[in-house]
C-alpha cells in the first residue's frame, strides 16, 4: 500500500463530467490556471489515483475515480487562442501551464456529497471541505481516501 498516492480533481459537470470521462476513456486535465494546482499536478506520477468531484452543481460531491496515465506536460490549451484557457505569455519554449492525463477507472456506487464529507470528523483536514478552498486539483491522504471509499460503498438503505 505504501507508494500509492491520491488526489482530487474538481470539474463542473456542465463543462466536463464523469460521463464525459467514461465515454472518452482518457483526457488531458487541461485548463487549470492556478499555480498551486499546477504544481500539485507536477508531483503526480503514472498510476496515482484521483477522486472525480463534480463542483458547481447541487449537490456537489465525489462521483468517481480516475487514474493518472501521463505525467505533467505542457497544457495544449494555453497555446490555442480559440479556447478560454489561451495564455499569450506562454510559449512553446517556456510553457507556463502543465497538466496530466487521466483515465476513467470507475463510478462510485453513489455520490459522496460535500455535506457528507464535512460531516466526517476523519475528513476535517481534507482540502475540499475547507472554507474558501477553491483549488481544482488537491492532494488526498491515504486515510481520507479509505474513508471516502467506505462512505461511497456504504449500502444505501431502501425504505
């Protein structure tokens, strides 16, 4: 179990959802324009796992799992003036933005909502539950990973 590393990837489902990743199988996690999030992606290695988190929806929450399949490389959208992620200051010789590629692993049996995450004392240090935390890519501890997986697999009672 040592050596396994975990992250959380936030995406608005209207922009890119777990459905999109499942259909495509793999994607460049592009468009991140925050230096801290970029630097977190630069630490990722092939095989690292991530939670797929739907943000800006009601309710927000963790809906699936993805795996890093390509380590940090220049984000192609920074060079494309047709995208909202274009960065005129970024050049091929000196790219400012990097990203990883991820692949679909699985949907969780049920969404683990932000409210559920906040209700777990064991997750109180998880970045996504911190007030004002807006990072779209975050590290997740192994203990938090196990807690969230257990919550997702907890049987949903049928009245």
